[in-house]
C-alpha cells in the first residue's frame, strides 16, 4: 500500500472517506510520529546512561533524581503512545482505521488530523467521558 502522495496533499471531507490516499496519508503521519518518539526515547536513554550519577551536593543530587524521574515518566507515556500508534497502523492495514469502535461511524478527517490515534467519534468520546465523570462522582 506504500504509495506516493501528491505534494501538499491533505485529506478533505469532499473525497470518499478513508480512500487509499487518506489511508496512505494517515499511515505516513503515524509512521513519522512513531519514528520521532522512538528517536527522542533513544536520545533520553543515551543521555541517562552517560549522566554522572554521583553528585557531591545532596540538593543537586535530589534535583537531578527528580529530573530523571520526570523524564522517565514522560518516556513511559510516550511508550504507551507508541503502542496506540502501532494499533492505529494495524487498523489501517485491516481497513478499520477511521471508524468509531463503538458505533462503526466515520470518525471524521478533522478529528483524525488532530488525533490520528482516535478510536471513537467525537460523540462517542463525549459519552465515554460523561460516563467516566459519573462513575468518578459516585
């Protein structure tokens, strides 16, 4: 399915939803995002490995440890995001990408542009969030 898209191509609502050009566009967008996250993760790992661990000042040592913990939490979030990107790429290959997991309706090009890993339409996502708030409140 790897095809070349016209320069500057952007999916729009006027074309058939999830046609081959749209699938290729989102596939390339997801692959690029995943590659960027993997590169950043690799850079973080290298930086943490090359960092001097022993700090003579206890305050500096504590600050560095806090910075490392924040960085590792961020990388853990990115690892989870990479998993979601992988799932989206799998859905593209299966032909289910761009359709709401709850209703089967198209998610919409603008929503996918903003959040290419979306699995729910805006309406389904809002219902899901309302249910979560209600459960949290009780």
